[in-house]
């Protein structure tokens, strides 16, 4: 979602939703990188990704809005749940950041999206 917004690919209403909802998330729970600046360092924790805790249901409420926008832009997105998503590198009452275990399916990405660079940058 943020990559679409940063590239100017969202409609005015989609961008408003993105900014408003991202601001709500920023105000509602801790950014793991503010506690541990290296948590998303690709050399230290390759492919580190955040997962919401099952008890943080209120944090999932805005997700359908994000999914609708991603679908409108043909960005595939799936919901995953797991009791053991990977090696935990950060945890608080609302979320964990994990480095995924090696996939048991060759060539299957655990969580990634590539978008081409912004033209002129």
C-alpha cells in the first residue's frame, strides 16, 4: 500500500485512507524499529516481517479497507495465520516481528512485493 502511495498510484480517496489509517496505526501501537533500530536490518534479520498478535483484533479492523485498495490495483494479498511464523526478533502485546523459517516449498516467497523504481529517481 505504501509503495503505491509513494509512487502516486492511489486515487485521492485511497491516499486519504492510507494516510489516515497509517497515522492511526502509528498512534495506536509501537513501531518495533523505534525500540530496536536493527529489527528490520536485512543483514541482521533478513526478510523480517511484522505479524499482529491474535489478541490484537482491534488492529485488524482497518484491514478490509487496505485489501480493497490492493485488489483495485491488482496487488495480490493473502491473510496468513500461524502459531509459529518464524524466529521472533521483537515482541510486544500487539505484534511480533519474525524472520521466517526457510520455506518448505521451493521458490515460495514468505512475504515480499517488488515494484519498479519511481521514474526519475
